[in-house]
C-alpha cells in the first residue's frame, strides 16, 4: 500500500491549479489593463447587486448563481474572442478588445444602477447618461415586428 503524505497531496493540488490557471490565462489572452478592469467591474457589480438584494430583502441564491453564471459566460466570450483573434484572424486582439469594451460598459452601467438603487448621490449628468443609455438598451431589446404585421395584408 502506498503511503500518501499531506505534502504530496498538496503538491498535486498545486500542480493542477497551476495547469488550470495557465490554460485560463492563455484562453482569455492574459490579464492586461482592460481585462483587469473588466474583472474588477464584474466583482464590484456582483457585490453591489447582492447589497441591493439585501436592502430590498430579496436575497436569493438562485438569482445569485444566475449572476455568477453570467459573469462566467462573459469570461468565456472573451476567451472565444481571443481564440478567434489568434487562430482565425492571425494577429492582434481586435475581437477580444471589442468584447471586453462592450462588457466593460455594460458592467459599468449595472454598477452605477446599483449605486443609485442603494441611494448614493450620483452627479445629475451621470444620471442623464445612464437614463439615455438605459433607454437605448430597452429599444435594442424590443422584438422587431415583421414588416407586414398589423397592416391588414
């Protein structure tokens, strides 16, 4: 029978974590300034979302897990964009950068909405920008009617 020590088990765990971390680093294209900003905003958005839920007395593990799943999917999309940039386009990180920029703005808006919901004062100009952007998002998410729908044809 083989005698396993805690040190050997811990060493194997460290090797596994290092391998997974190395692969994830490759997959998402490393941690540059934009990626770090995205990770920070995702964490802050999640934390402030939990704060809002606590204040509203609507804290739910199901909603919390859904939020975590969304954050994981964002990172997966960044990874897919990086793989496409490297293996299809061949150079640069145009698609990865565009995906990160989109989700940076999305997470920033969500964070600002949470801050306003919690009751912190926000400059009026920032509120106006938030309202305009939120209105645009609602317009973009409305289903489009077929051209001949509702015209009696």
